[in-house]
């Protein structure tokens, strides 16, 4: 950087210093208060109004997800035993809300009633107080049949409904309008809360057109916002992460002002996005479903879900957000017109 030449008019500076010295003009108009915190000396107006932020934070832990394999992160839970052990570690550390997927013996995501029942039943039996949800994405007739079975078991509070049509990673992931509507109807009929899962601006408009303005679901709705993964709303840098996430939140609140929004913190930006969401008064889902990395600027791999839960719950505590208990979460999930 080239330094600019010094062009200060020192003669003029010296002239004013000789006249007034180097003194600030300080008048204490509100004496004896210097910086009043509750009201000004001239009115009842608050000098520094308290922020309208929610006291309680939903902090859900997504244990394994559908995407990442053990060769990408050897710590990824895939078997029922690994999923149960990882979830239990989080619950023992204070987690109240757990989200899971089922994986087959090869490690691939499946909608298998037996695998889901083994995991969910064990966790429910050992921890009756917690809230559970599972990702029931059917990709063939047999999985669609098992999706109906899973919805009827009474093991879950909610189920995501993806309002999306994208290239997710190296995969085409499409939910037709009829599929979105029918899965939502089945969830409602089973007494489950449909969680609207959106990955981009277009998904939010899909949800508006097919699920909300159609009158299918009403009241304070539940949203899962998933930026950061390839094909989703990009988070290339702090600036793009902030701009993109704020736009997604504004769009949702435009069509659903009382929305309950959970940021599913995926990709490299995961820990930073979680912090941004907490600052914005938005709820958070963390865990090994959506990322393998601890931080966006390094390649350190996540060692365990409980490690991530403790990191983000510590940030929440440092920012004055208390973790929501499962019963509070259930009440918030209820769709009430």
C-alpha cells in the first residue's frame, strides 16, 4: 500500500490549539447520570431497548443423515448400534431433540421399518422425555409402504416434507407437487407435524403454492432450512452465508410471519451458520447428518455428535439462549390456527 503524502494544514491546527487547547466539548445534560440505561433525562424513552429475541432455543441433533459415508468421515454412525450410542451420548449431555436416518448394511440411506423401529424404540424406551423425528423419504413402492407404517407407530413427533426439486450434490432430488401434498396429508392424518424442508428460494415458493396457500396446512408452521450443501443456497464465504440465510428467513417470514424456523447447519459453514442462526433468534439443528467438518476454514473432521452438541450449546449459553426442553418443543410443534 502506497502511503499518501501528509497534507495537514499544521498552521491552522496550531492556531486552533493555541486558542482552545486539546479539549473535548463535554456537557452532561442528564446529570447525575452519565449514560442512563432505563430512560433518558428528557423522556421515558429507553436509550437502549431490549431485543425481542426468544429466550429458548430448539437445538436438535441430527445423528447420521443420508449423505456421508465412513470413508468420508470414519466417525459417521451407520449401524443401529452406532446410531443409538451416538444419540444416547447427546441425550446424556442434555440434548432433548434427536433426528435420525436408517442405513443398510452397506451404509446407504434406506426407509426400513425394522431398522427405524429398532433405533427409535430403544431410544424412546431409555429416554421417554425426549422428542424424536426421522427422515422418511421413500424412493420406491416398498419404501412408500414402510413410510406409512412408520407414521402410524407413534414413535415420532414430526416428519420432514421436502418442498424441493434440485441437483443435491451429484444427485437429482425431486418431490412432485402431488408427492409433497400427499405426504403432508398422510403426516397430518397420522397426528404428526409436517416440517417443511427447504433448500433454496424456489423451495419456499413451492411450499407456499402447494402446502400453505392451498389451505392444506395452517397456523404457526414448522420449517427446516438447509443451506450450505452443494445445490442448496450457497455459503461460499461469511458474506454469502449471511446474505443467503437472511434472505431465506425473510422469505419464510413474509409468507408465514409466526413461523418456527430451524436452521439445519450443513456443509463447511455448519458451526458458523449455527452461530448466525442463534444470533438471529432462529432455532438450530446440528450434527453429522449435514456436515463432516468442524469449521469452514479448516479440514478437521467431526469426531462425534456429542462434541458438536456441546460446542453449539456452549455458544448458545454464552449468548443467553436456554435450550428448549422436549415438552416445550412438542407444544411449539403443534399446528394451531
